[in-house]
């Protein structure tokens, strides 16, 4: 289990002593956290804590991963050890910084980390109390990480996979961005030739929560058409919402798909080919 409901969160809060992470992105992330968050939830910033920004997004995209050792030191500051139960949520239905933190913690080799389905909205709807108090840190020694333990690929790997009928490159961005009708963030509109579009929002039900594992399994079994999940590469705009689909695949019991962190933000800033339309 990688995803929990707000009701399951309540049970964990009452019966365990989890490390609660409030992960957010954007220039006003801390301001939004200060307005309302779960009691004892520690703030994690997508832009500075979960990314190591390069000078040029053409080299790694808009949200490159930090070095594993740096992330290990950060986890120690948060008080996370290999035996910790960690619960993470965000204010974007779990689709943004929470999914990225889940992937990074799993890639660090951590076992017990859960994303709250529906994020802060679901927590609020469930009537779980929020606060404006800043959580106290109980720092530990550096978390031991021996490199990222989840599959990662670069642009060359993506180009090869997109041309391989046994492989699949999934673009999880909104359909209009995939088509190249407009591009609200990056410099060029379009998609990687050969990539298929399965928007991350299709992992969610009408309430904005993750579909049940059986439904996710049926959805991706059909989409992959018997392809080995280990031959699947997932990307988005900058390696963040791609983690939402990697989380959905894991919840569906389909493991081994790779993350292309640079994603469209890197690919579109190089001399690589670009496609538009279907």
C-alpha cells in the first residue's frame, strides 16, 4: 500500500507516531503552509528541498533531483530514519510535491511512506483539524542512501524507448499540452515523438482522489497492452507529476517503470525532435 485515504490517515495519527510531511511547490508554498496544515506536519519545499536547480533547464529540466547524499542529510533534518512511518500530502490532490517526495523516499530505499489521496482537500473534508503552528524539528543523523534505487533514465534512453515497439514512453501532461496547442510553462509546445499521452488526472476519480487499485490496474493493463512495466518510461513537464503516475502504477502492482526527470522542460530546450498533434 502506497496510498491512504483521509480516514486511514486519521487512524495512523491516532495509533502511530508518524513523521508527517506537508510538501508544496510554487513561490508562495510556505505562505500556503502557514495558513493551514496538519498538526506537527513539517514543511517541505519542492523548489528547494526536492530539487537541485541547475543554471540551465536544458541540463536536467526545471526540477532536477538533488544528489542522494544531500537528500539523505535533509531526511535526517526532518527526523526520518529507515524505520520511520512517513505520511505525506500536498495541496494539489497528491499530484504534485507529495508524489515527488514519495518517489524520492522510495528511491532512497524507504519502506513505509504513504501519500494521502486527495491531499489537503480530502483531509479538510474529513474534518481532521488543521493548525497554523510551525512543527518542531527533531533532527537525526543523516539518512543512509546508496544512490537512487528506483529506475531513472536520460534523454538518450527516452529517444531509444520511443522508437522501440517493446517499450513505451508515457507523457502525463494535460492533453492540450501534449498536442502542442499551447504551452503555459516551457518554451516550446508539443511532445516527444513516439510518446503516448495518459494524463495524470486520469488516475483520479470525480472527487479528485486516486481510483481504487483494481481500477488503476485495469486501466494500465489496457494501456500497456502486455508490455513489461520495466520497459515503461514516465515523464511530464519537469519530473514532478510524472511521479503521480509512477505512484498509481505502484498502487496497481505494476513495478519497475522509469522516471525521466528532465521531462519536457529538458527535451524541449535541446535540438531533439518535437511532435505536435496526435
